[in-house]
């Protein structure tokens, strides 16, 4: 979320508390990231990624509603938890959209698309910030969560995979 540092700097200035608000976002990934990996192996990545995206959208709407910096701290931690879960589940879903033999080509296409988004994202956030204010970034992110969730939920289960996932109800015969 590019808007968080911009929001903290604009509303509260640069100070230790502001830096902590931004840094708290990364704390859950370090502390509970390995434990949350259990979730991505046991529950459908579609459901986990959709839930995490919805959680990120809710936090995106709540951050501009804060009026004191201490309120940003717990929201930043919650955002970090959702982001920690969101990224690995989306990576796990890559195998759902690639066919055997095309993994390298399609994976490079997916990575290229992600890199473009990483590059264009800050430029887009700055443009939105100029026209709609920093708070506009949060509203737009929350608004874009709906099509993202629908896209995640409608990704079809691959037919090329013979191995059941740990979260599948069916099991292969020995």
C-alpha cells in the first residue's frame, strides 16, 4: 500500500511515531509469516487471497478515518497480517493458471506483469494524490478490491493437475 507512507507524512509529519506506523506493516511478516504459511497449505488459496484482499480494502478505508497517529499503528499491523497472507496465496495460485510445459514462459509473463504494476503503482498513486488527495488512494484501492476478489474467486481449478491439494476433500487411492 503506497498510500500509507504518504498519508502518515502528510497528516502526522516525519517523526519516530510516523516511522513506526509505517514499519509496523512489515512486522507481522517477520513474526507470524512462517505460521501463516500453514493457512496457505491447508485452505484454498482462492478463499485466503479473497479474504485477505477484502481485509486490505477494509483497512484502506479505515486509515483515512483516523485522527490520531496511534490509531494508524494497529491498522498498520492488521494490514501487514493481510499482506503477509495475500502474497503467498497469489503465488500458490500461479500453478492454477499454467499448463504443464508452459510454466517457465507463463511464469515469466506473470512476473513481468507484476513488475510493471510495481513500477506504475507509485506513479499512479502520485497522480491520484495530486487530483484526489492522499485519501483518494485508499478509496480507489478499496474500490478496486471488488473486481480483484471476483477475479480471484472465478479462477478455475486446473484440470491438468492429478495431485490433490491438501485442502481438497477428495483423496487419491493408494
